[in-house]
C-alpha cells in the first residue's frame, strides 16, 4: 500500500506522560502533534513538552512550549514545524555567543597523551577555550583536577531562556579499521539538551574524520556540562595526533 | 477553557518501529516531571510510510489511565 497521511487519535485522559509507540514493522513521518493539558491538579507550573524516545529508551529530542502553564490552568498545545521560540516581552532583540575549544586531553589519562586503549571510553577535555561575551550562557568547568575543561551550558546572562545551541565536534582519527565513535551528553540528565547524540563508524578512511553536529534548546538556568566522549574498540591503542576541535554557538532573545 | 499554545518541532521526523512519542509536563527549572497534570486529546498527524495499521499500539486502557 502506498504511503498516506493519517490522523492517530488517542482521546483518553491520562496522567502525564502520555505516549504512543510506533508499531512493529511500521514507519511514520511525524507532521504535527496536539494535546490538551489540564493542570487543575498539577504539583506546580509546567512546560508542555514533546519528547521523542528511541527504541533503546534514550530521549533523542525534546521540544517544549514557549512558556510555562501555571498550576491550575489548562492549555491546548500544538507542535508543528516552523514555530520559533517567542521573543520575550520587552526584549531588545537577539544576542549570540560563540565558544570554540581545542587542545584535547583524554580522561582517564590524567589529561595526558591523547591515547585510547581498546574497548575504552574516554572523555575529551579541552585545554584551550575561547568564548565571546556577553552573554554568559556558554562557559566551562574544570575536570581532571583542573588540567582540562568541560563546556557548560546554562540559561542566563544576557540571554532569556529558551535559547538554541548548535554545536560541531570534529575528531580526526589515525588510519585504522575498527569501531569508533564520538558522542556528547549532558552530565546531569538535563532533558532540554536533546542528546546524547553520537556519530559512529568502523571503516578507514571514510570514518577517520568524524564530525558530530547537532542542536538543542536550553530551557533552564541549571548548569549543564556537555560531556564529549570518544571510544574505539580494536585499533589500538589509538593515538589521536590531530587536535580535535569543538564549537558551540548559542543564540536567543536578549534578557 | 484551555488556552491555545504553539511549539516548534523539526519537519517530518522519520520514526521507525519502537520509537515513542511522549507528551509530558516538565518543571522549567529542573526538567523533572510535574505531578498531577492530565493529558487528553492526543492527536498525531503523520504520513504512514508503509501503509500498515498504526493504531495497533493505541490501547483503550493504559496503566496510568485515570
């Protein structure tokens, strides 16, 4: 049967979360989602949120409404493409911040040589970070006893939340045949960072340069560390001789 | 009366079997689930790529149904 547009309706009332699972052997293109939220019994203000969860149980996408619904109130929420975050009342415009990092040091290894043993996951820490100011939503924290840094994200500074972050991480592996990946994940489970996201491969030379790109919309002022990890299974130990790099770009309405 | 709200999502998310579309209510500061929020009238507009039955996963009564 040819593909066709359909409406899946689940009218029942449920306590959040409410879910739909794509049935076996099927595939859908999601075009629009609608739901009614009744906050009469809510334990507090809330953000209506759409999450996409992989079959492995990982949240691969988080999409929130522009503003919170007050406890006791109700909302009929529609998600569809092309909707941008609302500009905050009184905002003068938009601002952006760029953060660039390089000078990698892996952990564990005490921040030392960039070498990964077989079947080992190591965090990619940075020894050199540059960022523009303001705003201050992109920053960094010490890891490995202060010998390297982890990029952090938090709403605030000169930006109102939510703001969007686009990132690119590039790792140049030496030539070898074997599974390797690069991934980024929040260190505190922050659901607004739509990660972990990963790029993986096992061939050479096609997978010797891995470029991981992605976006997420940060909603909160809670400090979130963006942990960049590398893994290689059987090529090693593998010494990465070319300086890995990372770039984070945040943009949003001014506070 | 429920106030209308809109939110963005990527165009035509391509989801295979086993993917879960979850509608939930989160705390803006912590990201934690906010208790006691009722969700109803969930409607998904989709393109059915293979033309099979998409409603087999829609159960009349779920565990957390009230």
